């Protein structure tokens, strides 16, 4: 499956009407969902460290993958509500990382390094 197909199918499950350009209740709901699902990924890793001494089973990997899918769904929804395709977001990220790599700035902090 490519990202465009994923995006189109995933957006069929986005509830309520939406508007581009404004921070609506729907957009905030999607951003909060992204935060929540990201936190679930973090929680899975915390429990792996705490309860399993960092050993990750195949079942653990599958459960983390499910949560990552939820994160992807919310990234796609927020991107769409902002007027961007998932492909545009992915390409912008690759361009940013390539630029940092070329300039020797992969490490460090700051959004615009």
C-alpha cells in the first residue's frame, strides 16, 4: 500500500465536518488524539523496560505496531485538516533530514538547525 491509498482510506473514518485554515474543535480533537496515541507507544516501551528488562517479544512488537498505526492515522488526519497530504509531510521530512545530513546537523537540538 502506498501513502496516498492509505491516506484516502483512513480519511473515510474521520468523523464530523472539517474546515481548512482554522483551529476547530475537530482539529484539536485530532491533535489530542495524536498526543494520546504517542503516549501509548511510550507507555508500551516504559513497561518493556520496567517489566521485561527491555526484552521485546514478537507479540510486543505487534502491539507497538498497532499503536504506531493509530499515530499514523492521527498524523494523516491533522495533516489533512491543515491542507497537506501525507506524501507532502513525508517528503518535507525527508528533505529536512537530507539537508541536516548534508550540513552535518543531524545531532543537536532546535527545529531549524
